[in-house]
C-alpha cells in the first residue's frame, strides 16, 4: 500500500496520506517534499489530504514537523483536509505549531479556496 504521495501544482505542494504507515515510507515522501520545495521559485501553500488517514507514528509526525520547520519561510499556510479523528487533528495541529506555520482545517476539498 502506498501510504504517502507527494504531488504539486502551480501554487501548492500536496501531501496525501492513506491508512496508517507503520513502516518508514514517510521518509521517501518527506524527501520528495523537500525536493519540491527546492524547485519552487517563491512562497507556496501545502495541502495535506488526510481524508483516508487512519493513524500515524510519532517518527512520521516528527519528520514532517522538521521538514515544515525548515521550509516555513516559504510556506504561506498548511491546509489539512479531512482530519476527522481527534488524534489526527491534534497531531496535525502540533506539526503546524511546532514548525511555526499557519494551519487551517477543512472537511472537504471544496472548502480550500473559501
């Protein structure tokens, strides 16, 4: 199962998480995120699609925190989509707070540009 997917469009880097990654597949996803950041000419938004996420390991949260912290000067905001469980929402909020990046939660993709 592919737990992590990192893609990008004109103004965003999109991180999609599915299931509960109990392996270390997040390492490759964080590295891809860092490569996307390095190619960006200016500020961008991060969209984290957590609609299908069922859990996470502390090491994965810490790796994303570090990656976001290192990129915070060029990250406008992080939008978390579909973080339905309390634990996932709390973990996502911690990632943004520790990294020092503005965070927004939405339930659906259609709410992103509201």
